[in-house]
C-alpha cells in the first residue's frame, strides 16, 4: 500500500481515480485546487502524486512539482498537445496521460512510478516548447507526443516510421529541438536523392584529390552535424554497401573521409526515417539486420491522416494561417467544409492537406470556404482547376458529379432540397449526355443509340422528353 495524492478540479475525476487506486490497495487523498493540495501536504506525505495541470488557482506543474517532494508525478491533462507532454516531462513528471484516460493505464503508471521512485523537481534550462510544429489531439497523436516527450534529456537513436507525407521530418526536428543538442546544427539528408556513387562522399566528406574533380576538401554531413543531429531520411533506400559503412560509424563512433587517412570522432545524434517496411526489407536481404537494430533504439510510428481524422480541422486551419502569413489571402473554413475534409481518405496524408489549403487560399473569391469548394478542389486532385469556385472538369466523372452535387446542396443554405431529387439529377445528367452522343455521331440516331447502349426507339423517346432535335447536328 502506498500513499497517493490526487489533484483535479473535476470532482468526478477525483472520485473515479481515487476509487480505482483504493481498490489497488493504496491510501488516497484528493484535492480540487493547488491551495487545498498544499494544505494536505502539511500532514500527509504522499509517495506519488496524480495531478491535472491547469487548476483554478494556477499551474500544478509549476507549483507542486517544484515543491520539495522527492516523489514521482503522474500528469493528467485535457490540454493534450505536444507542448503539454514535453512541459510535463521537463518538470520531472514520471508519465503524462491525456484526458480521457484509461483507468488500467493510470493504475499501471502509478505502480511503475512507485517501483521506480524519483522526484518531481523542475530542471533548470530554457523552455523550448514554443512553436513546435506537430498539431493534433487525437489518441494516435497522443502516443507520438508521449514518446517524443520521453526523449527529452537523452541522446538515444530514433527511427521514425510512417507513410509519405505524414510529417516525419517535423518529428525529427522536434526531437532535436527538445533534446540536449538543441543549440547545435540539425542536418537533414534524403538518402533517396543521392546518387549511389556519391553517398559515402556526401555523408563522410572527401579529401582533396580523393577522386577526379575533388579539387578541395569537403566536409560531409556527419562533420557538418557535429555536436547536433543528423537526420537520415528515407534510410530504406540506402544501398547495402553504404549501409555497411554507416553501421561501422555507429559501432565505432568515428568515420574517415573518402581519400583520408585520419579518422574523425563522430559526435552526432542519429534520427532516421523511412516509409518502407524495414523488417520486410531485412527478410528480403535489402537492409542489414544489425543496422536496423542499431537505428531502431526508439521507434516512433506516425499515423496516416486517415487514422487521425479528428485532427483534420485543426491542421487545415493551421495551414490556412500559415498561407496567410506568407502573403496569400486569409480565408476560413465553415462547418460543412471541415466535415467534407474529414470525409476524405487523404492518400497523400498531411502533405496533401497542406497543398489543398494553399490551393484554396490562392484560388478563392471570398473569405469563406464551403463544402462545395472543398469538394471541387478534391475532385481536381491538384490539376488545373478554375472557374466559379473551382471546376472538376479535369477530375474523374464521379468526382465531377460529387463537386456539382455538393454545390447544389450548399446552395440551399443547409436546408434539404425538395423531394424527387433522384429523378431530377438523372434528368439533368441524361440530357447533356444525349446531346454529346448526337454531336459525336453528327446526328446519326442509330449510331448514337449504339454508342449509348440504348434501343433506337428508347433513344427517340428520350429525345422527345428532353425536346432535343437531332437534326441540328446533321447540319454541322
């Protein structure tokens, strides 16, 4: 049994957490404010503290964690951003759980904290959490935030996994900016963009005369990043021979420039990233197993955007704000536009969303973006779009139809159109289709019927219904 202090201004959360911890055999006291917690501490010495961050009378991390308590803190917070997770870790928190949290996970975290012990005092150092680029409050992103926060204060090698466009370099930069090497360089290199014959020279540099055209000594990426972080993007595309050289550097901690005789001590943190399945590459003989384990000390898996659709609205608004800061017109999304964005599957992930927001910012005619305009731009898929609110002429037929139907629904101001919509839509599509078939066959009804897959008598009936005169195309 251990003594636990629970601090939260939500009485229901205090009751639920206290009940769960008491069932686990602990002695629990609760408080709703920092002042009430400080009063309890005068006669109750806890062995662990479970606390919210923002309380009515201040920030619990700034006051309670700074108190002379050599006990672990478990932080609960509805302010579930990367900044909160990092701030909690910087203040010495043992763990951070975003609300809503799982009770089993909470009791497990308390048990682990009691086994480990540790204090909650805030460390000295500058706050580097302002302006971090990762956005999202979904459970999938909370797992990413918690992993990144646990990297604060250490120098472990990180392997970032995720589909193209999920923001792997943003995570790499966050790891650097939060880590102990933040004041030193962050050097990024895309392994897929370097010719095979130049990879070693690019990474390790070369001496003058090392090969034809090497007229001066050139520092490689490892040397440029000395003291800082080297980000090896698309590591899965690295040739096997270069993998062997990289593994030797990671094992020995030193490298030799091409054509050089003197080894240089390597002092860099390695962060690698790939969209490929590295274990599958290892099994196929395309990636060294020993290098994989050297890189995957701390794996961070980034979720695709389709698995964090709750974050789409916040991300879209962020990209519109950034576009406005860069000189594009300032625009905003209505509720229908956000809903339409959240219904898309985003094969290009966050990068696709960012490009769409820039396009919407550049091509809009007023400050409000509605569902119809979003549908039109999605139908265009980044091709040449234009006209009133964007045209889907270059997209697929289904996408074009979706665009125009979305505009039709939006034109009713949120009210449902009158009944009989199905027949009216079919009639509006059928008439231009008949005219195009007659135009293509120069008014030849037999040929037009064959083109459309209709009986000739059926075609004549439909032409009469739509008041279409086929003779006008015969004269052309």
